């Protein structure tokens, strides 16, 4: 919808609205981590408030016989309904700043919207990785039924690679064949940027050869932890009711209030497609 017609009180031209939304889009794109390896389901529509999730807790195998009879159906262990929460951050554009920009013919400073977008993006990754107790949403790092590998000391060269290999092997034994993504806390991500002993290559480069869906870091993953994930849409996705959007809220004391928002929920269908790397001290 044309934002100028939708929000005439916002005092922004069509070009200024486009610049505002471009700022929000670019800020979220730089910040988001989960979306880099998780498929999107949707958009479902702004009014959608919940979505079903079929959970498969056991490993399945295909059938082989001569006539193709008596095949075992792929059916979920259980179906749950997930609430789709609203994630948002409000910001203000000051009347005097807008008037000054229009008077001088200079662009409006939309950095406040970039900050709001960044905060929303961090919220999204927090929901993906850690879930929400309030909304009974599990995250990658705490979903019931995931696999776990107690990692060794990554200060010692080669241990990070060995731990990632072992986590991948655990997924393989459960029938999850990749491609795999590795997501780490910033502390662990820093430790894989050292030369792999006996080679002239950084350890992360050897890890990338196995993790073909990417190696990532997120400040939303705490401590010395991480996860290896089989990132196929059969295992998990991100259900999107409403993707990132910017709306005008109100005018108060001559200043303009806006909101950056989205409505999303992670759906983990096969918890065994996730193997977390845990610190043995925790």
C-alpha cells in the first residue's frame, strides 16, 4: 500500500518513505543471522496469529519392496499450535529535523529507524535461538529432543574441527545428511580463527568445507556454545505472518512516532536435526 496515502499525517513524501523503508531493510539484512540458513514459510498474512507445527521425534526410513505395497506413512509424532508474536521497536523523528531537511533540501536522517530495525533483528534471532518461555516457543539451543555434544577446549588447535565433525556425525547417524550450518557464540567464533596445527590454513576454513550451509555467529547465543544444524525445510523453518514493515503511529508535541515490526515464529519440526555444542563447565 502507498504509505503516503496510508499515513498522510506522517509528513513524508513518497521518496522519503522509500528511503526510510530502504534504511530499515538494509539494517535488518545486515543484522539477521537465523534467516541466512533457515527457510521462510510465508508470508501468511498480517492478521494470522498462530500456525501449526508438525513435530517428528523419531528417525524415519523409506520403504523398499517389489510391488510398492504396505508402505509406512511419514506421520508426525504430534502437532502443536504456535502463537505468532509481534516483534517491534518504536522510534521518533523530530519535527524540527524534518523541517530543516526540507528547508535545506538535504536528506532526512533516518538513523533512528536503522537502530529500531537492528533491535528487531536481534529480537528475531533471540527467538530463533533461545525461543520464548512466555509464548511456549522452543529455540534451536533449548528445544526438547535435540542432540548434544560436549565440546572440548577450543583453545587447543584442532579441537574445534574435531568437535564439529563429531556433531555432524551424530546428525548423520540420525539420518540428517545436510547441508549443515554451524552457528556459534562470538567467543567460539573468535577461537576458530587460528591456524590449524600442521597446516597453513585457518581452522574455520576446514570447518567451512563441512558446513556448506554456512558458518555464522550471533550475540544471541550465549557463553561457549553453538549448534550444528541440518538446515533443510523438512527440519525447521521460520513462519512469517508479516515481514519487516514500518508504520506511522502518532504525532505528539509536533514530533512523529513510527514503529518497525514483524510477526514471526520458528517452527522446529525435527529436533534431532540440531546438535548443540555445549561447554562441559555448564
